């Protein structure tokens, strides 16, 4: 992948409570986050990407958001599997992945795992 001019912001609490995650969970979360960031870098023409990680009770929330040109998340392209793969990866570990976007409004991926 080529370098981009996207500014990245990491929004993570300085101290998170300990939460043990299995190798499968860590791998699937990592690959879903990687896919969301890769999509932003390749397709969005974004100038800002935010990765937010928060622990709410026993629920881990991971948000990847960009300020790019967005897309129709109701009818995404059938030529690519990235969004489907993200959802399948989270489902495999008992989590959920929601992707929201509209043309002209950037994209936001929210992954939740208990």
C-alpha cells in the first residue's frame, strides 16, 4: 500500500481495565479494523481517520470513522467482499459489526464484542 495524506487519530483511554481476549478474538478484531482502515485509505479520499477503542462494562467497542466521500452502505458494491468479511469476522467471535455511510458523509464502522 502506498502512503496517504490521511491524518490518523487514536482515541483510546490512557488506562483500560484488563480484558483477556483469545487469539481468535484478537485476530478477528485486528483483521476487521485493518479492513476498515484499508478501505478508507484505498477508496474514501479521506483526510482524517479516527480509531476509537472503549470498554463499556464487558463490551468492547471499536469504531473506525473517516471523513471521506462515503458510499451507499444500504447497497454496497457486490464486487468487493471487505464489508461482508468484517461482519463475518465479528459474527465468528460473537460480536457485531455495523457499517454506516452515505455519499458525501464519510464512513463509520462500529464493531462490538462482549
